[in-house]
C-alpha cells in the first residue's frame, strides 16, 4: 500500500496518490492531468455537463484524491462526444477529450461499465470495424439492438424504423451489406498489435 501523501482534503486527511500514479502510467494521456489548474472552463464548455455526475474538472480532482471507484464507475467518463469544446478552450491545453476517452477505455478494460448502453454500442461498433475494416451502419444497429435480447431487440428495431428509413432515403445507409476492405487480414493484425501495445486493455 502506498504511503498516504500529498495535500490535505477537506476532511483533514492526506490524499493517497496511488490512483493518480496509476492513471498517469496506464491511461492514455493520463499524465496530462498534471497540467490542470482547476479553472473549470472544461465543465462550463461541455454541452453534456447537465448529464454528468462529475464534470471533467471534478474527475481530475477525484483522481488526485485517490477516489478510484468513484472515477472508474462514473458515467461522466463515457459521456464525451468528442466535440472538443473543452480542449479548444482550456488555457493550459489539457487534452480533456483524450483523457476522458482514455479513462473510459481503461475502466472498460477493468470490467467497469458505468453506462451499459454506451459500452454495448461501443463494443458492436468496434466489432464491426474489426470484421469489415469499415462501418456498416445497419449491421451495427442490428447487432446493438439484438444485444438486448431477441424480444427487446425486435422492439427497439420497430421503434427506430423511421430513423432507419430516413437514413436509407438520404443515402446515409446502404441496403446491401458492406464488404470487407482489401487486405483485411493485415488490417486486423495492425489492430491486434495496437491492442497488445495499449495501456488500458481492450474495449
């Protein structure tokens, strides 16, 4: 167990830096958190701040405070939509988007799923890329819906049929299945190697 060191919390106890070191070493862009000066611009810039249990600024504070469970089980780390408002406006140029995605990836690799729906969709999306080397929108949607079980999946398909028809009409989705890209085996080997080199495990 790491010795409890660092600044005092509001309760008078010193922070445990073990989790902060874990994030710095194992989470993509995790070390960039050191640059955060807690100005709150990222929280004010985020369009989904009302949906978050903790703002990015608060997440960084919790990391420094050693609150491992709170961070890895937080819904906030899986809500980022990559709009980059926070990153663009950050006065210290902290790559907040990269850190949040890194935390989500790390948490999923450890078995945390604070947002089950997001995790399910992300897995089906990734599986599609690995299988085809590209995205087949209708295939991802179908596999995502059926990931809830056959009965619930069919119900979700019916509820979203108008969206699907709209995508077909506006040529945002093809009727015929997508074919795998050329050299798909080489592409998969590249992804496998990247996965093996990754710090946070598989999504």
